[in-house]
C-alpha cells in the first residue's frame, strides 16, 4: 500500500497574488492573481488528482466513493476535509460561514468550520476575527448602517500563529498573510463587507449576502480558548492545536522535525493528511521511500498502520478526520 500524493488545483481570486510561486514553487496559471491552492480536496469545485501509484490520475472525490477501505469505511458521502494555502496579496472580504444545519438546508453542502496556521505575515498584519455586537438587534443595526469600524474586531497575527474559526464567526484574512487553512469541505461563503471593490471583468461590485450573514453570525462573539500542547520527541516536537471535542470535524497539529526521524500512527481517525510547509525530508513506509518537498501534500490511507518521517527543518501540518 502506498501513500496518496496529491496535485493541487488553483483558484483565481480578486485578492490573490503570486506568492504561491515564490514561496512554494507551484506552477500557476499565467497572468492570473491566484488566491488559493487547494492542496487536499474532494470538493467538486476543485478536486485533487492523485499523483502516484495505482490510483494515479483519479480524483480524490472519486476514490472516496470507489475505495472506501482506504478511508476506514467512512459514513460520510463526501471527503470531509479541504486543505488550502491562501495568499492574501490584498484583504479578503469580511465574511461568515454557516453551520451544517443551515448549509444543508440552503446550500445543499456541508457547513464550514475552519482554522488557519499563519505560514508568513508581514509586519503589522491582522485578521478580522469576531465582532463587538452584544445582541442580534445591535448586530443588524450596525450592519445596516455600515458601521464597520465599531462592529469588526481586529486580531494582530504573526508568523506561526494558529487561529480556530468556528462556523458563525465573522472573519477575514488581511493583506500580507500566507496561511494554511484546514476546513470542512465546503465552498459556501457569505460576504458581509467587501470594501466596495469592483470586479474588473464585470465592472460591478461583488455580491454581498447580508441576510444570510445576519442569519448565521453567532451573537455575541466569544473567542475559542485553545489549549496548545507540545510534545518533545528528541530534537523534534509535535504541537497539537485543536482536536475533538473542541474541534468536532478535524484534529490539527504541526510536526517540527529537526535532523530526526519520527515513527507515527493514526491517532483519532482512520487516515491522516499532511502538508509540507517548510524544509524537506523523506517519508518511509515499510521499505519504500518518498521525498517530501516544500508544498507536497499527501494522505496516509487507513490500511497503512505505521510510517516514518525524517527531515531537516521539516514542518508539516497534519490533520485527521474523526470519521469512523
């Protein structure tokens, strides 16, 4: 059994840039501002092709349906996690995502709880994260009046920060940030405010979704209190950021491997996802060896019970489904 290495798909965005080339060496479509690399995806708007082995060329979404044994016979109909790298050359719209119940009813897909690991951030970078309204009536009045200076909460961030964004949270990445995002597999976004930007092709302002935003924003905002755990393993370490029950849809941790080798196993779910965000190294499964380079993403399927990762300055963000 081999790991599943994946090829990214790219999404052009009004706020995107070209740092996915300079920072990760991805080959981007020419002449477009690319905001997102979907590096592990089963979503129909950008499913990941398998890059190796007997399933080479197949889409992850199809493999999920055709080979459920690779994922521990999951109950869900869709691959539940979507992993992206975001390049915010300009600020994203201020937005909110619905929970599962609202999304199934109105959009016929999963809700969207997500999290960000800040790969890099320019000095002075910040997020929009939460709001200051204390009641639903106050929230709606501030939205209707466009009182963004008083409504929106700003959170300074730096390289290496981690932010958990449950559904219902008002949020936005702002310019100068590159982040790895782990989220539920959903592409539903409700724009609350977009800085009155105009789409260059249509000449029109991008659509807002004010009623849907009012319906789904959690009031009042309460920032999640995360308990980060650090486990030292020789020269290396594993940093756990979120896991169930606090994050019910995924567990996320970072592996820092420094001239070392770690033996790893599945922890919470049946399979494990990895994305290389710094350094280089090697994955070993039984007697097979696979190079790990910057920007590489792969899945360890359920039948593989143990593997080794070694490297120099190697950093990987790992996530694990809670699907059983």
